C-alpha cells in the first residue's frame, strides 16, 4: 500500500479548499513513503465511483479521497468492485464526517493529513441497500429528508447549524410511515416518524445512539421511534439517553440483514423518501445487508 496512490478530491468540499488539501496530502505521501501519486478532481456525481472502480486495473494499490460523507460513499462504491481491492483512506472535509469520527481521523484537515504519516490497515464493514453501498447511516423520516435538501452554500457558511436550521421545520412537519420490518425470523409492524440503521457509533455527529457499534463488528444497528407525532420523537430521544435497550418508545435491534417495506395492510400509497449517507436513497422496499470487513481502510495509529 501507499506506493501507487490515486487521490480523488471533491473541489467544492472543505469550504472549497479540497484541491489545496489534496496537494498537501500528495507532498506528505511522497516525502513519507516515496509514493507516486495521481490527483483527480471530481466534476459530477459518479466520477469518484468510476475512477475508484478502475484503480487496480490502472495499477494503484491505494485510493484516498477528500470530501464529505457523499464523496466517501461514492469512492467506496468503486473500491469494493476491484479484485484485488486497493487500500482505502480519506481526509474528512464534510459537515458531519461520521465515518471519519468513527475511524479516528482528525476533523481538522491539516491534522488529518499529518495522520497519514502513521496509518495501518484495518477491516471496514460496508452496508448494501438494494443496489447501493452505504458506509454510515440509512435513515427514513422527515428530518433525514431535510438533511438531503440542505444547500451546499449553507453547509459551507453555517456548518452543522445548516442541518439544525432545516431540521427544526421538519420536526413539526413530520408524519408517520407504516412500515413492516423483517429481521431474521421476526416481523415487526410499526408506525414511525424516524428510523435509522447505522454501521458505526457516530450518527449525525452524535456518538451515543449506538455507543457499542464498531467499524468491524459485522452488524447493522437499527433504532426506530414508535409513533408518528413530534412528542413521540422527543420521548424516544429522552429514553435513548437513559437506556440502550428497547423501550415503549423505541424499537432497537441489531443484525446482519433487514427488509423494510410499506405495511401492506395499510392504505399508505405515497413514496417514502430514504437517506443514505446524506444523499437520496432508493424507494421502498429495501433489502439491507452488511458485508463484514468488506474493504481495508487506512486508520491512524
């Protein structure tokens, strides 16, 4: 690893500083490891996936991206398609950076680049929902939907407060979705205004929702609010703060596979939006699985 390195950067991330940070990373890798580096800047959705999927064929042993959770997701989608796979690393430049938090990268770009002087490979679980990869969070509900609608300009100027601003309106506008959740041999019917499935302990920057989750435990961690009103969400958040077990307000379960669909006994006929790593996801029904240790990620020592 770290001999022939493909660096992929989303130039709009990191308050439009991604290209500058990428060049700093090139200098660090070349001086520390004698690496040969190639830098490519994305111009459209799908670039990172396309380039990363051809990395091994083009002779790269490592792929490193700079950007937010969406860029990381796209790059990993490409990395998993290689045989053999290159090592993967990233410099977190997004607003939340859940995977970066879970792995241990500094959220200060210059410090994260310095961390690449001392990294080691470690297995990273990857989730799959229908035909898409996810690395952090799959969510259903009005608040996750508001996250997808948050403008990039707001995120650059307001940071995490941009999400808070948009989520406040969604909190009062939320509605319940009648869902059927299948897990192993159990089937649960639930009306919920928020469902989250996570791969790590960091969800939206909070590390208390699934405190025992790790990047390589081979599990999907699901929590769903039991109820459709704002009060139900408030009560669920309170209960989650004092217990990690299922309660009157929360469905909590972990496993390797879930199926989520609209409850066929309901008369609900509208599309239900899903959010995968901050971007729009597929429509229901969802088949969700996890591949343990799907790729090797570079982790700061």
